[in-house]
C-alpha cells in the first residue's frame, strides 16, 4: 500500500493536510478522465472509473434552477439552461 497526498508542518509541530492510501497490485490503473461533470438533461453521463483509482474527488455540477414570478400570481420555474426559441 502506498500513501499519496500532502502534509504541511504548522507552528508547534502540528501536521495538517490529507493522505490517501492507494492499494497497489489490485490490477487497477490511475483514472485519467474528467474530475468535473455536469448533469445532462437528455443523456446519461458516464465517468469510466471502473477498476481505476482516483487522485481526488469527482464534482458533479448541479443543473441550473431559476424561479420567477409571473402575471398569474404564480411562479415560473426554469430547469436547465434558458433557450430562446425564434419563430
């Protein structure tokens, strides 16, 4: 097993940082794909992480969500990106 990460020495000899244990020899390889993903409205988004080990956390971005008042005394909700349709 190998430790990866960073540690820094602060005042009073206190260590701060993060370490991760990487198990070597399990047949996996380092993950080389994106570490940031955005949810898709119409399609699944696959992160090919099977049999890989990660160097950091994966972030999945939220789908934009907006609310506005409307003329009927209610709310109009926008989920996803606002797209103007001409015609």
